[in-house]
């Protein structure tokens, strides 16, 4: 496994950080399963994207979700900051890690920014392949989500933050094979949609390498949706 990774990724990749969850030596399709909101992602994503040198990059992100954040993200970011100032004045600490769940709804994802920079510098192509309908359904309720009552309640109930919980779930799955999360019907629908779009891109990419950056839970793929594309699935953390 290490020989294969060295051949594909080159010396710039720290192999001790990575686990290949599934591999097909002839594959030109790679899935990088990340933990959203993980502090290591800037380094992890940049190293892997530069190491793999894909001609095409796809993201688990919808066009609707991106445009919403680009147009309204700063407004909602300021709203969260204002609520936190009020809570701190009342003696309620607001650690940034405990607020990552809220900020992630309004900030442009770092994976998009890193992938965009790589594609500009290397004349590669970037595509957003997730389903816009689900993004719309979630983001239309953002005013209900980002309010003082909800943020206060979240801080009281979840001291560790959602990002820490994701690390635990991912560690159980990749470290011990324990599935402590549900692969939902929504995930299956989205995976079918994304796989269809990725398959079309692969047909027109003349055998060039394609990298799909997605949430780590999609690597499980219990229905074998991506199997026809012969993916190499990579979980890039210890």
C-alpha cells in the first residue's frame, strides 16, 4: 500500500498520515474523505491535492450553497459575532471550537478555497457536484439556527463541539471498523447524484486523474454507488 501511495503522491506526502480505505491500482479516480471543520484540513487538503496533481477536482458542495455563502456569509458571520459579544458580557464563554458548527453554515468552505487556488495555478478544472435542493432546504432555515437562544443552548449542551464529535466517529470507523453513524437515505441520494456527475466528467477527461473531496462518511458507500468508477478512497489523518 505504501509503495502505491509513494508512486501516486510523491515524496511531499507524509504516508503516516494516510490510510487507503479501498484501492484500485489502475484507477484515475480518487476520493479524499475529510473531517469537516478539522483544524488540520488546510495542511491535509493542500498536501494531497498537490501530491495527486488531478486535472479535475470535484467537491461535495452545491452551487447554491457556495453562492449563498459568498453573498450572505459575512452578514451572518457578523451576527454570530454580535451574539457572542452579548453572551460574553453575561459571563458565558464562547470558545471558537464550540461555535464551529454555526460558522460552517456561513463561511465559504476551506476545501473550496484551497481547490480553487490549486486549479487556478495548475489550469485544472473545478466542479461543484452536490445537490442544490438539500442546500436550499437547510439554508432557508438559517435565521432560526443563528439566534441568541439557539447559540446559548448549543454552548450549554455541547462543550466539546461538533468537530470533536466527528473526530471520534471517524476514529472509531477507520481505526476499529465500528460504524457509530447512520448512512441515511439523503446521503444515498446525494451520492447517486454526485457519482452520476463525476462519471460524466470522467468520460470527458481522457483518462486524466480526478479527485473528489468529500466528507469522510461518504467513503463508507454501503450501497457500492461509487464502485463502478473504481475509486481509491483515502482517509488522510492518523
